[in-house]
C-alpha cells in the first residue's frame, strides 16, 4: 500500500469491458482528467492516478472487476478518492473497492454528450446508493464554473457535498386528491394480488448492480422472476424459420419503417443482420409466452452480442402495442394486441416500472407504451417560451415507435456502433413526439424500493438542433427532447440514482399530473417509497418536514 500526503487526491477511471470502446474513448477521458487535475491544483491539492495508462492496451481505464480489486489493494483506504468518468463504465469494476474505502469518495463527470460519461457516473451513483456507500457527486463543463468549484472546495474541506433537494416531496409529507389515491391504490392491490412474471434473460448487465432488484423486494410487489438464459434465446432463434423472419420485416416495411442497409458487415447494417433480429423478436415472444412472462429483459451486451446482432430493434418492437404479429408453432397469435414490456439491459427497476405503467395506463383507457432512456446530456434552448433546460434522453434500444413523430414512418434502423456491437444489428430510431410525459425511476436504497417521479414535457426542436444534439451524442439511437417540470439540471443530477429514466406519455398536461399522482399511489400500495420531484399539480404539502428538511446530504 502506498501512503500518501494530506493534500493528495487519488484519481480512478472505470471503463468499459470492451477494448474497442476503451481505446476509442480514451482521448476524451485524458482531456477531462487534465482539466480536473488543474481544478484541484488550483485549490492547492495534487492528484495521483491510482492506476497507470497501459501502453499495450492503449487506454488508462480499469477494465475489469479483477483489475479494480488489485488497484484498491494498492491504495491508502483513508485517502480522498475521485472516480472520474467521461465514458460509459461498468460500475462493478470499482464497486468492491469503494464498498470498503474509508476516505471521502467523489464521483465526477464532464458535462459532455460525446460519450456516455454522465450516464456512467449516474450508474455508479445508483450502485453506491444501493450498496449503502457514502459518496458525493459533481459534474462540470470545463471544471472552472462556480457550481463545480464551490462543490469541490466543500468536498476538499469537509469530505461531503450537500445537494439541493428542495424540489423533492416524499409521499408521507403530502396528500393526494382522494379519488386519485383510491384509483391508484385499488390498481396497486389488484396488480399485487394478480401476480406477474418477470423474464430475465441473464441477470446483471455491464456491472449495473443497481439494476438488480433483490427477489424479496420484488415479491412484495407481486412480481416474481423467471430466470431465463440468452443461450435459450439463441437456441430458440435457430428454430424460427426464414419465412417467419421475412414476415416480420415485410410488416415493418409496409408500415413505412426505413432500414439503412449497406453491404459491409463490419461497419454497416445489412439485411442479413435485420433478418436475424426479426428471428430474435419472434423467439423472444415465443419464449416469453412459453414461460408466461408479463415482461422480459434481455441482457445482450455481454455474450449475446458476440453471437448475433444486438437486440435493440427487438426491444423497441416489444414495447409497442402495434407490432408485427407473432404466432406460436401451433398458429395461435401471442400477446395479440398488446406490447410485451421490455426492460433494456435487464434493468429490473425499469422492468417493474414498465409493467406497472403499461397496465395502469391501459386500465385507465390510455395507450401506455413506455421505455427507459439514458440521461445522456442536455443544454438550455429557447423553445419559444424562453430558455429552458432541454435534456437529451437517448437509448440504444427499447424506445417504441408509438413515441416517435410519425410512428413507424418516422422510424429508421441504423447500424449499432461497432465499438460496442461488433456483429452489428439495427436500432429503432426516431425523434420522440412533443407532448406531456410522466417520468420516474425506481431504485433501491436502504434495502427498500423507492421511486422518484414527476411530470415533464417533450418539446419540439428545429430539425437542425435535433441533428446537432444527435451529432454531439450517438446519432444511431432514438432521442427525446425532454423538459422536466420544476426540476433543474443540477437537482436531477444530484438526486438521481440511476443512468436510466422511465417515460410514458399522457394525452395532455393536466392528465400527466393526474397520472403521476395515481401512479404514485399505485406504487405506494406496492410498498414502494414514493418521492414527488418538481412541480406535480394537485399534490398538497401537509407536513412541515417536507422540502427543506428533506435535503439529502450525500457524502
Ligand atoms: C452501448 C452502451 O453500452 C450503452 O448501452 C450504454 O451507454 C448505456 O446505454 C448504459 O445505460
């Protein structure tokens, strides 16, 4: 173990498991670390990397849990430590070490959409929260702004940063209109009593410890896991005929969906890849029906991606009510007229939310297509109603065409980026239509299920601005331009316990507020601790212990 001086901070960078991603994204990480180091030096502190740049691998990331444990074995456990992120990373690479680290921990990301660094940091925050590890968190565009500088100063002086949680009202501190409360609770009771099966095709994706819900917590909501395997899915794909796959593709083409096909398997989407994805779609529905699943999640980013094209197109189709029909081998249509809610990256928190949301919306006569997105990035934009902070919600898979402008006609399938998906596969890409939404996030904290939820609006941006946002991030993935009501950028970042956020449309704004209240009551009935975030109309604060005294202190 290396002993250290009292004004030295250790810096760690967790990365992807995939060499191609780590190499491609390293330059951005090196640049961010230089800026962060300059900011620390300005405050009289020095920075030492806890692990070196590896010239053979051509990157300086911790790229496995094994390496992460080794790095932690060599450091002073009492020293202040920063995990710096400008890329998508696997939290379990550093989780083991962080669970026993005694010194102050700070997670930091650069405010950039280029690579999913904010997403990586938010996942790590969610994992640390679930693991009960105390941490602080910060983000910055260039590491010289007042918000970052003051936060850093506070952390260096005290080992903790207070986040502004004045936008949060927990359920016990408010009252809901009794009709909404009763609607939600009676739905929740019925949901729990009826019970449901969550099909999990290989649990745990990319080190996302936060996305695994302990069975006991899930059982209390009425949901039970069916542990399935991606090998079974692969085997089932081989049983799907070419004709069945072609029928799925013909259905999509007839709907007006576009496929950006080329011929180079290594860099372009090919028709062959799409047809394999169609087989996966049919196989997934058949397996789900065989096991009686009400929702499924396919892990896909490890294992399956090395055998077949990615599952993104499949996931988006499953989340749409209007989707290509799938028949059993005996000719019966499976899940006819329904979506089969799919939780991307087997994020079980999202799976619980998606199933409850889809059913609740349907029960109340609305279409309930729902998806998670990554909280990827965002910038202020003048939408015509003055400058607002417009988030880039973006995800590789799972967004349903019902969310897009012009639905299938507005959708295209683009080749998944080769650094993540060597064997390709197409996405289901579109621009989410303007409208009112309810957003939410289920997470695990203190051994309990919690849910933050609020209301938002998807805004319309000029085509050039959409293109710019795509170019600043990942242009192959579906995008949503979201404004959250009464929640600032920094409030969301300081509070959110996951890389993902769940969204569902409501027919108009007042309905979104009402559905947010009803959904909160339904979740509460399932034993979930509910927190309203931002402006949710019709929620009356009844207890003085709400806002100010609920300010969370992280770190
Ligand atoms: C393809 C990548 O691994 C993405 O899946 C990653 O950036 C995420 O979306 C994480 O939520």
